C-alpha cells in the first residue's frame, strides 16, 4: 500500500476516534518536542563556543581564564544581534516566551505562528549562548508549544484539541530539558492548560514520556544535579524551612515585578529598542569579570551551592548580582526565561540561610544541600505560581526524594504568601503589561470590559411578597426557569425555586416573603467577571439583576449567556488583533 494511502487512512481513523487520535498525535508531538529541545540545547552550545570557546554548561570556570575584554564583548555583541533581530524580525519588536503560550491557550484557541516560534527560538539561543542572565526552559517551552500548535493547525483540529497539543508540546519540552517527565506533565497542566481533566491529562503524559525517552537516548538518564543521599537530620529543622519559605519571598517578588518595572522604565526613555539588549549585555559582561558564575543559566554555580563549595559572602554576592542581571536582561529585551535564574537565586538563598541556621544551633543539622534544595523550590514555585510542578521538578532535578517534606513546607509558605500579596505570576504580569489579563485560562480584560446590562434578560417571573403559598406554586409551575423572584413594590426581596415548594414542612398559610431565600444579586453595570464569579461561587445558573440606584429588580442573567458572550468577545478580539497585525505587516 502506498505511503500516502496509509497516511490518509490513519488520519481518517484519528478523526473518527477522538482519544486514540489525540494519543497518537501526543506521542508524535512528544518525539518532535524532544528532538527540538536537543536541537535548542545544541544551538546554545554552538553560540557559546563561538563566543567563549567552550560548549560546557559549566561555563564560569572556563570564562574565568579568558581576557576581560572578551568577557565583556561577547554579551554586548550578542545583545546587539538580538536587538536588531527583534526590531526588524519579530512582531511587536520583542522576543516571545511562556507568557505568549498562555495567551495562545486562553485567547487564540491554542494557535501559534510557526514562523514566529522559530524566530523566537533563534533569539533565545543567541541570548543564552552569549551569556545573558536568563533561563533556557521558557524558550524551550515556547518552541515545544509552537510545534504542537503547528501540527494541530496543519491537521485542522478544533480549538480544544489544539490546546491539548499545545500542552503536549510544553510537557515534552520541559521533560526533555530536565529529564523530568512528571514535572513536564504538571507544568503543562498547571501553568498553561489550566486544568487536570482526563481529556488533556492522558495525551500530555504520553507527550512528556516520549520527550523524555528522546532526551535519555541523547543526553543520558542522569538528573541535572547529582547529589549524595540526603536526609533531614532533626524535626526541629522544619521551623527553619518555614523561615526559609518566608526568606524567599523578597527575591521572588523581585523576579516577578523587576522585569516589568525595568521594561516600563526604559520605555519612558529615548533609548532605541534595538540598543537595549546590548546595554544590558555590557552590564552583564562587566560584572562577569569578577563573577563569571552569573553568565547564562548558571548551572555551575547552582551545582557548587548544592555541594557547599561557595562561601557565605560569595553566595550573597551571587544572589544580588543574579537578581539584578536577570531583571535587567529580561526587561531590556534579551530572549530567555526565568526558571533557571529562579533556581539559581533559590540555591543562593538556601545555601546562605543554611550556613546561618546550622551555625546558630547546637543540635545535629542537615547538610547545607538540604537547605539549598528547599530554597530552590521556594523561590521558583513562587515566581512561576506553580507549586505542584515546581516541587516535582526539584525532586527530579536532584534525584533525591528524602527532603520532600522540607521542600513542600517552604513551597507552601512562599506560594501562599506571594498569592496573598499579588494575584500575578511572572507570566501573567508580563501579559498584564501588554494589556491582557489572563487567569485560569480566562482573559479578564474582556470579562471586565463587558457589562451585565448588555446581556440582561428582562423576562422574569415575579411575585409579590404577600402572595399566598398556592399562588407561589401556581406561578412556579408556569415559570420558564423553575424559579420566581419575590418583589416588594419592584424592590428585590428574594428567590423561590420549584424544589423548595416540595418541602413538606412548609405551612400552606405561608406567604412568598416567608418562603423566599436571600440571593446574591448583580447590578446593571456589574461586569461579566462579576457574573462569572458569582455563578461559580453559588452554583446558580440564573442570577437576578437590580438597578444601580434603587435596587429594583430589572431582569436576570443566565450562565449560558455569560459564557456565550465571553467567547464571542474573545473571537472579536482575536479578529481585531489579526487585522491589526496584518495592517502592521503591510505598513512595514
């Protein structure tokens, strides 16, 4: 049978059997994502070799032997190339990352541009290879998601299937990057897809496993950081882990808000956008003369911190330098992610905290590596707003599950406090700065710009407060939605549902006022976000609407209408965005 006929027959089978099709495509996306991740890593190594004459991830010890002018010039030249390519090559003249994947999932039905994905990958490869203080995982996630989305587009899958394949691309990229399939699965579901439904869970698992298999074949099956077996020496140390969780919060906030702050600051200046990465590269190179550990992803310094090979003051110096340079590089336009810097910062905080903690007590304490691991989890979970996937990732990165409870305690503390301080993660704050507010897969900017008054249903079944029980029952039998709203001279008093009239304890002499239950109302100018929040909180499908001033009942809104209006607004927003992009392209 010709190959073309086999392919056509397979595609027909896939379209007929939804889960089988998605599962096969998930495996394919996982394999492609794994290969793409390897290609991405090799690209970084190639650029790094051109600039620093080494392709090793342990960059600092090699760079320390180079002349100072080379250490400075490589990030500057890399920044200049990135700036020029971003200016003349990329939409909106910026690189792309995980935030764009989240936006594609929430607003664009899982659709991403393959061409822009390739361009973004090239920019990030140059950025990381030339020593910018950024992470490689975010760009790899974006690249993997692009490949999954492209396959969905070519096969003309519906938005739900496209979102699933996008998540598969994310999972395979994370799994292949870290040899961490569990982390890949939960990162994709927790951060990008936004739910753990079986329709997405099974394909994402298959993609993560496939990506990991490819990574194992090429890179081996060892974890990113090799450690001896570790144990928590004393239950008293759990109080120290709680304090470490709190100590991680300032650094996490700096990594979350810092890049957006720098971006907003430089946007107010006259510095051309194509020059900004080179200026950031100049600062990176200058500091790297004394602290080469801050270059690139910084795995060498992280490994040394885990091995207790860094002194207290050096840990603090690297901590301050890494936060400052990561914020600067991301804010000034280098391509890259924030996860590796968060691990680095967490390792420095954990290591320095461990030195203090172990020196203040007389009892037996754990090795410094335990505190370092706990710090890594606490900072990265708070920055990404992904406590589950980050905890699993830390375990798989280190290959040590004996410090589970310590990591979980610190992660819980840092994540809870950060969420109490700010509702945003690094990714959602990046989107907010672009005018897009996304949480749990919803575009809040669209929800807030649409008012309840635009979708109000004024056909409501009402009854007076003094109506007898028999009139209430008769009214309910004739009502469209199985409920009547009780009013007193037009003012909303409560609601009576048909199910409540079946209560045998109700006295036939009661009136509508005594039977009615209080109900949460919406006002005419309430937003769609308010309506959706109340519907989710109460479980009610029909919410009464009252006038803003007098509190009189003027109608109701229905759950199905809220959802329909939201999705229609999203489609309109997407069409307008596409029209704008086409207009910008034609102007160029």
